[in-house]
């Protein structure tokens, strides 16, 4: 007679951890918010291991390098985002060099200032650009599973920085699709607005179903 009596905790959501291969707290926060919108059972945690050498020449290659290293170091499923801003008149640069555009110090303010200076003589119609995010997911095991998805956020570059929010190149990026009379750089967007429309959010639309394997 005596079967176990279920308790309320039996139906509780089982939480899983997925590591984001970055030491950038802004990215961890942004990814956590994006993931929570569709997978509230997943906790995105930051990576505390050594940084691999990102010697890939594409966003996909670098994302996989980072995700593989994080999965190997932690034993957890790992995501890695390699992203940047691609300016049409510069042939797609800074691209994979976005974080290092002004040197290996990864100085975001210097990167932004240098890009604005390089485009100082370029008129508004020719300042088209896009943020690109490539997300790699690596699930460790005897035969690791790897996925790569991409999101593109089109827009153009402002003539000068505006807004006190965001990070990186956000203060000079004006996304397409806004009312022309009320256009704002991403530096003026709320975190909720950005997380719903950004290149990472767009990549995550493709990644979301793949997380079901977790």
C-alpha cells in the first residue's frame, strides 16, 4: 500500500545551466534576458576559464573556438557569441576585428571614436552598416554536438555618438525601421527594446529550438 506521496516540488521546473563563453558581464546580462524570454528554465552563467586565442577569420569560426573551449573547461553546454559591426563603405570592416579596432586593449570608447573619425567625410546616405551576431552552441559529450546560427540587424551609423545606454558601438548605430522623425541610436534604447530587436535576439530565434536538446 504505500506508494510515495508526491509533493509540490515534484512538479517544479528543473533548472539547467548553460555557460556563455565571455568575461563581459554586459553580454551575460543581455543573453540571460533573451534566453529567459523563451527558456526560463535555463540559467546563463558567465565563463571563468582561460580565454582561447580567437584566430578565426569569420564570426562563425571564432564563436566555435570560444564555445568549444568553454564546454571543455566547464563540462557544461556552452554558448559563444562572436559579433561586430560591419560597415558597407569599409567593405564589411571592422567585422571580426570590432572589439580590437583601435588596438588590443579592447577599449570600446577608442574603437567607437576611431570608427567615427574614419567615416567623418562620409555622408549619411553612404553610412549603411549592420550588426552581425553569430552564436555557437556546443553540447559536450563523447560526440559533441555543435550548432551555429546568425542574426543580422541592419541600419546605419550616426554622425556622432548619442545616448547613455548600451555598450560598444550602440551609441552610433541607428537601426532601420524607425520613424524617420524620431530615430534614435541604440544608445537611447531601453534594454528591453534592444533585447527584443538586436542581432543577438535575431540569432537566438534560430538558436531557441536547438536548445530543446538541453
